[in-house]
């Protein structure tokens, strides 16, 4: 069997690259302005984290010393109420592990929130967005204290396809709510 020539292989590579490039250029015109900057920030975080994609796609806040889990939960509830977000569930993982093993665990709990109207609009826009529902904040006890983690919602509102009105405005409200919940809870700001 005859091997393809180097020229033929290079030609195939150029064609594939140009087709991919055309798709990239076409897609870039459909993105929110500033999407490239957001992608660059995520890329930098991914590199700094030695390829940990979870670091690249999340926000985190170290909880200020003296702020308790009860304080965090009160702030989550207050912000959700202020901004019309619905608490839709909690997953007390550390308590479950303690019940299963009989061994004290570091605190680990997931808090879920949703704006049903915005969720419906987002899934109608892109059914794959259903995988990101509901919005979650996770409180993790580490050796250096408590931390709060949540999905980097700028991926949805700044980096993807242009969101039509009123979805864009509603998605931005959800983004701001989750960000405030994380930021205010970390600082114990009631």
C-alpha cells in the first residue's frame, strides 16, 4: 500500500484548518461581545491550575474568619429572597457521609437555587443548558477554613451565543444573584 505524500498530507491539513477557521470565524460573529476575553480568562485559570477544568469554570471565595455556616445560610436565604430566587434543595454531603461511616467529616453541603421562568427561557434557547440547572453554591470546609464555590456564570452570559432579550436580562439577574450570594456570604454581609 502506498503512503500518502507529504504534499498531500499538508494539503489535507490546510483544508481542514481552513474549514475549521471558517467555522470559528462564523461562530465568533454569533457570540456576545467580550467573549474572547472571558475565554482567555478561563484559559489562564486552566493553565494556572495545571489543567484542572473545575478551577477554570468556577468562582470561589474564602469565607472570612468568624463567619459561621449558619451565617452563610442566612445570607444565602436573604439574597435569594431579595432577588426572587427560589431555594430548591440542599444536599448535606458531610452529614450523609457521617451517617454512613460514623466518622466526623469536614463540612460539605450543596445549596440549589432557581428562577423557574429564567430556567425555562434558557433551556428553550439551548436545551443543553439544562445540565447547568439548578444554580448551585457549595460550602466546603478545608484545612484553612470555609470556602464557597459556584459555577462561573459569566460563561453563560458573556461567553456564549448572544442571548436574545428578555433572556439576556433575566440571565444577568440570575448571574448577579448567585455572585452576590457567594460574595456576601463569604463576608458575612447580611
